[in-house]
C-alpha cells in the first residue's frame, strides 16, 4: 500500500534566535522562480551579479569573492584548509564555541595551533596575540568577529595590523556580523573572511560567502602541498566562478536566486542604514531588558547588535521559558552553548527579524512568561 504523508505546512515563527532569521517575502519568491541549468548563459549573468553585489556588501575589491555552495561552517573550513599547510604555526583566538571550532579545523589540517583564549563573554586581548606573534614564525591569525555563542563583538583593526607586521595572514569569521555590523574587509586588512546567509543577510541557510585577498591568493598559489579538501579547494572553485566557468559542482540554482535578491535588498536599504537599524533595535532591547531587571553578558562596548546574550536570572528554568515563548507566543530564541548552557538566552535581532515590533513583542512575551 502507498504511504500517506502529511502535507508540508511549517508554522511561520518569529525567529529571534541565533539563526536562521526570518526571510523577506521577495527572497522566498525569487527562490520559487523556474530552475535553469547552472551553466545556462542566463545563470552566468546572475552569478556575475552576485559577485558584484557581494563585493559591495563585504566592502572589498577582491576578485576571489563569491558564495560557497554550503553553510557557514564550510566557509570556515574553506578559509583554513586553503591557507594552512602541515606544520604551519597558527594563532587562533578562542572566546566561545566558534573559536574552538576554528582551532579544531586548523589542527585537522596539520597546523601547530597557538591558542589565545579569553573568558566567554569577553573579547580577546590584542596584547596576548601580539606576544604570540613576537615569538615568531606565525603563518596565520584567525579570530571570530561576532561570537555567536557569547554575543561578543571583537575589534579587528589592531589585530590585523599586528598580523601583517609579522607577515601573517589574517582570517575572520563574520558569520554573525556581516550585514548587521560594519565588516570592512579591505580597509581593515582582512585576508580571508567568511560568513553565512542565514543571519544578518536574511537569506535561507545553505550558502557561505567568502573573500580572499591578493595576499591570500598568493599564499594559496604558493602552497607546497595540495589543498586537502577537494570540494572546498579554491584553486578549482574560483575557476567555476571565474570567466572560464569550468565545471566543478552543480550550484544550488534556486538558493542562489534567493542570494541575489537578498543582496539586492541589502544594497537598496544601504549598508549604513542597515547597520544603524541593527544598532537602534539592539539599544531598544537593552533598555527593555533593563526595565525587567535583566542584563547582557558582554560589556556594553563589546556587544553584538545582532545577537544578544541575556543572563538568565537565578531560579529561572531556561528550557521552560523558551518552550513557553515558542508555544504561547510563537517566538524562537536560543539557549546557551558549552559552558554557557543554562546561563544565557541568545536573542537574535538579525536582518529581516531586526525590527522594533519584534523587540516589543519579545519583551512583552518575556515579561508575561517570567
């Protein structure tokens, strides 16, 4: 007998967790357009438009700038596996889950990892990174700009300058910051940067924007060993996104339609306007939490606008609160990860989800639940 399966009918949630964020209707409509071949001349024009718009969003002139056909974690792996060779000494900044993940990937690629750590909820100390660089023979420095697990925004310019003074490549995780905070790839001297679509860009999960500077491309071309990951080998993927359009994989055509439309919406809003919107809604949330007697984990000067780490009051059941928010008010927020599990809520105000209405809705719902 044939199986009977339920109709696909997911609930439309208010997504205020660590990702994904809500997606603009125009992006969803774009993804429903007719599928064409990934080497079709019409799709090649779309790919060129994506590259051009992504350069504007990442504030870079890097030729090697495009989305990888995989999630943000693949962007992390791509940046590290292409730029690290066995035996390279790499400084990895760790003040949360995603710094730990970078260190793990670097070690798997044969790096001698120098771990510079800070307590979760605090930024990395540039002086400690400087001391590690002064010890000599460092090929790469990697840090997380917006640490999703702690809500910390890491200042980058000083670290980038020190890395370059020691002839090391500077790699940045901008998964939670790109599109919600300034990410000035060229101005700050970032050599490789990766992000994800599902947070401040408000495009469904599945793509990872990356960019590599000329210095990074030169390091890639001067490798003594093959890039160990075939699918993420930028020497091949760049030929697919370049003028040659050399076949590498079948691109997720409809997902890239959504990416094109999402980038277009960002540029129509304007980067400065978008950053300021995220900042204003973050400030509105902080003021409302203060009225409820709640505070954020990071110090004010190191807080992400896009991801707010709210300390859970003593005696409050983390899971019960999040369950009630979802079941009674249709609001999704995130819990803590790792050593912060049960100690914080992660409240996202990212992209299309970053609105005053969502802030007010969440604060009123939280007040009722508490």
